C-alpha cells in the first residue's frame, strides 16, 4: 500500500497535481513500485482532508498516463515498467529544469553564472 504520510501540500499548485507529482516522484525514487496499491479514493480524501473529487481527478490523470490501473470495486494499482519509469524520469526532470531556467532568466542570471551556481551548490545538496 502506498503511504501518504510524507505528503505535504503546498500553496500555489492544485492539490490533485500535487498528488500526481508525489506518486510520480515516489515511482522514480523506487519507493513506489509496480503493483503497489493506492488507498481508495475515499480513504485518501479522508486522510488528506480533501474532497473525494480531487482524488478522483488525480487518479484519472494517472490512469490517462497509464501509471495506474483501476478496476470497478477494486483498488487502483501502479503499472510501472522500465520504459515508463525512464520516460517519467526524463519528463519530470525536464519540467523541473524548465522551471529553474525560467526563474534564473527572470532574475537576469546568465547561463554562465547559472552553471557556476549549479557547480558551487552541487555537492551541498547531495
């Protein structure tokens, strides 16, 4: 069963997208694996204190990306293989990098200075 005890919602992003991101990052990190069951929509909505429709929206997105499989009357399960994980990691990293680049450009930081900042901070964040 996938646990949401480390899930912490933040302002600025819809909660259903935060749930999707939490699950995707868990899959990339290996803490969520192929075949793992998700809590039911009602249980997860109660656990997080949110509307069940919000959880439904997150699960629907995961189903559309073929990361989970849901059957009527049964729990939803992760459907992960190496190719999905590779694609997921690439997509998530590209999205995060684009966000960082946008922020750096808004602050007027050059590519060279940005690379220097990355180099200076690389070891500190490991």
